C-alpha cells in the first residue's frame, strides 16, 4: 500500500465523477503520464490535470486495491469492465475531506505537466550557485546531482552576458519579488526546499512533518507550488527568472514530445499539415495527432486554422442539438469529416463550458479554502 494512503484514497476519489465512468486501466495511464491523444483528451475532458504523470512507478495492482477500498466505502460504484462513477456519498466525502486538506486546484492544464520537475530541480541548483557566489564560495557540493540538469544550468550560465556576481544580485532581487506574490504556504514550501550558503534545504519528509501533512499530500502540494511559481514568473517582470524558465522549457520541448515539438516549430512558421507531413516524411495522421497534442497541452494554441469554417459551424450546431453527438454520427452527416476536426471542436466546447454537468468544479466545491 502507498504511504500516506488516507490522502491518496481521497485524491484518487477526486478523479472519478458522476457521469463519465473511469477504469483503473485508464487511470494508471494518467498516473504514468501516457501521452496518446486519447489519454490527453481524457485528462482534458475530466479535468485530471493534477494526476497526470504524478506516480510513474505505481503498479496497476496497487491502484486496483485502492479502487476496491473506495467501492467498499461506497464512495464509487461500478466495475472495472464498465468503469466506476462517484456516488452521492463520494461527493459528500470529497467536500468534507478537501475542506480540511489541500487539493491542487491550481494545476488546471497540461501545459507544465512535464516541465515542473526538471524546472524546479534546475531552479534549486541555480539558486544554490547564486547563493554561494554572493559569499564567494566555490567549494560546495551541489544539492542536485543529476548531470543532465547540472549541464543545462551551466550552459545557461555560460550564455549570460553578465558576471556571476551581477547575476546573483539580480536573481536574489527577482526571486524575492516573485516569492512575495505567492500564497504563504506555497512560498514556505518552495523556500524550504532551497539550498544556499550554509543552508541545506529540507527533505520532503521534514517539510511534510512541519506542515502536518502526509508524505503524498506534501508531494502533491509541492507539484502545485511549482506550478504556481512558474505561473508567477511568467506573469511577472522578472527578466532573469523568465529567461531561465524559457531555457528549461526549451530543453524539455515546451511540454511536448520531441517529435510533436518539431511539428509545432514548422506549424508556427506557417506550414500546412500537408506540408509538414511531406517535409518530415511522416504520415498525415501522425501530424494530425501532433496538432491534437499541441492543442491539449497548450491552451493558447490557435487550432482554428486547422478546421474548415463550414465544418466548425456545422459541428457546433449539431452538438447544440445533440450534446452526445458522436464521431460516428458526425461522419454520417459529413462524409469527408476528419477525426481531427471533430476532436478539436470537442476540445473547444469543453473549454468553453463554465460548468460541466455531473462534475462540480473542484475549486468551488471540493476545496472551498483555496
């Protein structure tokens, strides 16, 4: 069983809803961060963002055991064959539990799902380098041992036009400005993880104990804190931190797979899907799947150029009349319809909904203290 099982059971419970059945065989792929278009769409459709890629080493057997506990408590009902849905008792349990515990509602997209951990590791390393530089100390052991991250930070430092002393002062000034804009608990979590001159960052266990959290609760709180840090940097005027974030994002392909990123670069240059397919010598369907991945990961991506206007209008009209309008039905109405067009309209409609029927908004119902 997982350590911190009580919190994990409730977090798992939050991934089920009243209307759309979910199977353990699907949720394990969410926890592992599987990047197929269908899995990314499930995450988007059911707002499973905080869970994506969270437990890459979790086994299906362990997840099945946790789901069985939820069934025994009558918080979910159903079967693995047909999927599980929340019960009214489950909804009430979520309201009660997450009125006392943190739910990572700030993680509300897939944009930083694969960026958070490499960013924060390199952020910790850069913070340590600058802290030691202020005290002119070059004899210290780096807190982050990962050689890939070390090389990445070194490469970024070498690209700068200023001395390490100048950069250190600017980094400290900008970091203080950004941290001051974050919620108190978020700031405490992040600062407690930093190592500097004659200061060793606390372990997850130590901080969890200080905050009276289970280890898994703290792990998820830390993920949210990193997400909030990234958001705050992007909305700030902290030029050095913004540049550092951009550097890290580039090393991890801005949250996309490498192949999808290569497609995104060509699309941004104005090439059509057909032209990208020819240039990259990949099947059209592969490039179309890349467009879906970009659309699902980056909410600011404008996918309207990839849907014919008449099809776009017709699909919306059909969905307005028949909310459960399926691709099979749409294909019968439009013989040449591409699945890409249908799915993009689905994504657009999901994002335009203020309230999803049968699933209360986490931030409004399950986490009233956020």
